[in-house]
C-alpha cells in the first residue's frame, strides 16, 4: 500500500510540516530510514537522528520543535508512538488473511467453527469445542475438549489449550503458549509428594495477548482468570488460581505464584517474581527482577529483592558500592574508640 503525508495526517488528525504529497509505502527505524518509508520520533534519545534520517515522513509529537533544518516531511500528532501503532495496525489489517480448513486438520464431529476461520495443517480441535468467527488457527495448534474461543482470535503455531478453558474475543496467543496446564500442586505425605488434581480451568477475557512460550496454569478449583485487555510478554509463568486485573502488562520472564490477585493497570518489569497468596493492588508498578514477598498497596512502585519502595531502593543502591569502605571506616573507628577507652582508664 502507498499513502501520502496528507492521507496519513488526515487519518491521524495531524498537522503537516513539509510536502503533503510525498508518498511512503513502508516503515523504518529513524536511524535507518530510507526514502519512501515512514518513521517516528517519540524518545528524545533518538532526537538527533531526525536531522539525518532519509525517511520521507516522520511522525513527531505536537510539542517537537526542530533546532535546524529537516529534509523529511513531518506529521505532528498528540502522541507519535500511538499514531505509529494505529498505522501499523492498519497495515496489518490490509494483509490478506489465510482462509479455509486444511485437509490435514483434525476436528471432532462435535467441533463448531465459525465463518471466515482458517485452520492450518495438522491443527487439532477436540470434542464439544466452539471457535468463533474469523479466527486464525495456525498449523500444529492443539485445542482440547469443551473449549470456547471467541471471534477474531489468532492462535499461532504450537499453541496448546487444555480442556475446558475459555478464550474471549480478539485474543492473540503466540507460538508455544500453553493455556490450562496443571497447576503446581502437591501434598507432602510420608516423605513423598502426592499430586493434587487440578480440576479448574483458565478463563481469558477479551482483547488479551499472550506471548510466546508463556504458560498459564489451570486452577485447582474454579478458574485462573486473565481479565480484559491484559498484555503478557514471552516466557511468563502464571500459576493456578491467579487473577490478573484489566489492562495489566507483564514483561518477559515474570513469575506469578499461586492464588496471587493482581489489580487493574499494573506494570511488571522483566523477571519480577511474586510469592503465593499475595495481593497486588491497582496501578502498582513492579520493577525488573523485583522479589515480592508481601502485599503491594495501590499505586506503589517497588524495586529490589525483597522489594521495597523504589525511592528507598535507589537511595540504598547509592550506598551498596561504598559498603567495603564504610565497613573499613567503622572498623577503624571501633579501634580508635577502644584505644581512647584504654587511655581514659589509665
């Protein structure tokens, strides 16, 4: 597809600075921009590239003011990153979607597949499972029995959904994700661990995206719940009976232990880990590699392991690399005090 700067500005309700008729047909990074491509500037760290980029059109925030001449045409918008996301989504929607059910796909007689769906090579769909309209089921996907999947979902290759799970509308499950595997439940008896059957399921609401090789365990009873709009990165582990609130985001390698309740609009940095049965309240921010061993109050920002308030962690970090010198100084002071005591006791 090809668009002019004028068309892009009209779509994004932006303002043009430069040639409104210049055309673009692809996207590029600002530091590697080429003629005929569109790029964006949202992070000030990349600001110097806007003066040398060869991209034809650059999305910038409304408050951007150049300090010297720019050859590219600018489209000013309230939020350049959000504007780029809209354009990328439009480009994605323009791609021709796969259609039809491959002859090698295996579907039970009781399976129901909605209109406009694609089911790829060697995909498996079990008994009494319902797939909504316009879904994309890529090759080698496994969908078990008694599963409901809503409309407009995408399941990439090797996604596995165990029996009885529920997936909402407009969900994306990336390659290798596993939904509904058994929770890590064992009872110690007479020196050995006996498995506790995991009889619940996983419920994923609308507009959720699950990253590659992420695992969400089924509940012991009832459901592990991923609420509307949650975005989960690759290699995340969400244990049994966890509930994740609406529009929460988790970066790669986060680990959530069993029965944790996560509120709305929370943010988790990479490799953060939670102990079981905790409550993370709304609008909390959990820093990368944080270790959470107690409840987190609404709106908190924490870092460290065990996690503490982020500002306190930063102050502590400033001291960490000075600890050897501080230790030596304290030792020297103790020796001097002992010497003074001896002098006073004479």
